[in-house]
C-alpha cells in the first residue's frame, strides 16, 4: 500500500475523515490516528479508543492554550521529545463522568469553540491537550504540530485530535503494522516528513539578517551569518567556513546556547570548550558549519536554575536535560538554516547518537557522526571535560 500524498490527506481531513500520520523511523517510529478537532464525533472517539488504543489527545495552538488558560502539566519538560502536555480537561457542563466517547467529543468541541473561555473547562479531566509549537512541523517535527497543520491546510480550525496506534498485544504498531491497519480500515497514510516537505515548498520561517567575516583563534576565518525567524524574536548564528555544496558532505556542529558553559567555563558542563574544539576541527577540515541556536525561551534565569552552584556534588546529580535536549524534535529552524546555506549531506560533530533525528523531510541527511575528542584543551585554554563531551 503506497503512502498518500499530502494533498490527499488534506482532502480527507477536510471531509472529517481520519488519516494515519506516521513519524520518522529514527524517532518514535509510530503512527497516530489524526483528524480535525472540529469534525470530531462520539463515533470517531470510540474508533480511536477501540482500534487505536493509545492516549486520545487534543492538539492546540499556543494561542488557543492561552485563551483557555491551560497550565502546562509540568514546569520543566524532561520528555525526550518535548511533548507539551497541558493539564487534562473535561467540559464544565453537559457531560457525565467525562470518559465516555460522547463526553470526550463534547469536551473537544467546547475547547475549540470560537468564544471558548477558561470557565468552559474543568481540570483535571479525560481529554489531554497538547500545545503545538508556532510554525508547526517546520519548527517541531511531531504529530502534535502535524495534526494542527493538516487541519489548518484543510481550511479548518487549527486543532487536531490524535491517538497512537497499538497492536493487539499492546505493543506499538510500526510501519508494516500501520499499513495493514490502514488497509483494513480504508485509511490514508502520510508521514510528518512529507508534510514538512510540502510546507517547505510554500513556507519559509528563516531569513538572513546580517553577515560579516569572523576571524577566530581556534579555526581561522569564518563567515558569520545571523538569521531571524518569523515565529518568534530569536536570532541564530551560522559560522560558515569554505564553499558549501549540496553534492558534497559538510562537517556540521549544531550547538544550543548555554551561557554558563559557553561563556564562563562552567566546570560541570564546559560547553565553551566544545565550541572551541569544533572550531579547531572545522578549521583543519577547511570547510564546515557551526550552527549556534539561541531559542527565545532559553534565557539566563532558566540556565542558572538548571545548574545552580553544586557545592562539590557530582555532575550526575545535576540535570542536563535543559541544556542538551536541544529542542530536537524542535530543530526545524536549524534545519531550514542549513538548507539555506546549501547543506544537504552532513557529517555531524557530536558524541550524542540521538542528537538529530527525522531529517528526511527537510532534505537533509546525516552521513556519519564525527566524535569530538575528549580530554583535550580548547583554544581558550579550558579543559574539555569528559562529561561535557559526553553530552555534546
């Protein structure tokens, strides 16, 4: 059974039907039943519960979450994929216990009503809202954003209902299982990667804002390019050395801003030494890119709160999730910057095998991982500690 086109999926969503939205094999390698929230019915919820068997979730835009006054489920999200759950909800009126298919369908419809307000919902409940990132799959390559994008592209309210598909034995359905499921229930199957590619043909979320030569002590001369995005006020920096060609492999380092380590040589996570070592490696290579991402929501306050003065405690007692979860699955902005620079095939400078996944939709390929040597001294004289390199 071949995959459907995104145009076919959009038409199915417009008609109120479900599709299966499948993510990357390097990520969760799972498929979700997906439909537009405004088309939901008790029968649809019952189908998801009976045949999908996963958690039934409501994907909402950031604006809708704010309109409903929904708090996030946790203050610090340590989920490997950054799934942004809010508190669970029920409709405040017109339901019984909240768990029936009819009750959950009403809760969803109440939550997406044009004039919906916080008083229309009760918490906790039996529907699990998810906050999609602004910019959709071009920012975060997940089913949460994918379901919102498909509904929006179908001309409907930007909200989706999704449910993971499990097999009869309770294990997760993978691609061969999902194809059999689709044939049995006459559903179209599309991938997040194809949705990303579809949107890339029409939308661009990054633009060059400034550029200037940047001589460095560690790696010689680079061209520094500042990028702005259309989804927030963040700025990102690309350091480019040599001529980048789509036909050739390019050495790439993707680094997320972390001021204590990048600037001040924080003992337990000396990320500045990692940057210096990356500059040296690319300098010797004569060609490459260092992408320095500065997410808008990562200011100084959360950096310091995540790594307080540890009074001699071991590094393992600290919480590195804030620093190097690195918003990947949220790397869509970085992927678009690399595309703009002409990168297509990457040799990725990292010691973390799970640093980047799901790149096919962005037209990027990681051909190999290049380790950053440990126990080396960077050009700034800082020792590159083993723990720092391990999370790089």
